[in-house]
């Protein structure tokens, strides 16, 4: 059985009000959006700030642990990004 990837997802309406914040797979996101749509509420999925921060931390960890990437960073050829909220 294949592993299902779940990510923290925010589902918000056009005014920016968040209706759902949960760990969902892509299929679950589609099902929830369709359920709300039947009730007359249009939602759009967004990644949460925590998800973005985690992804940046994973990228930075890779650059730190990978010898070639680390040399690019030290030489100023690759800039490591940071996120602050």
C-alpha cells in the first residue's frame, strides 16, 4: 500500500476567513472543498506558515549537511533563505 502524504492545509474563503486547518492529503482536500461547495461556500487551499517554515528548515539542513552545497553557500554562490513571521 502506498504511503499517503499529508500536509498542513488551511482552507479559506475569499474574505480570508479560515474554515479548516488540518493535516490532509490532496484527495482529502478536494473532498472537503467539494463538501463546502455543496453548502455554498467556496474555499481555497493554502499551506500554513508552519509548513513553509518547516520546508525552509529542511532546505537549510540539506545545505548544511551536503558538502557541495555548503561550499556554494560559503563562496556566496548560493543564498540560503530564512523566514520570519
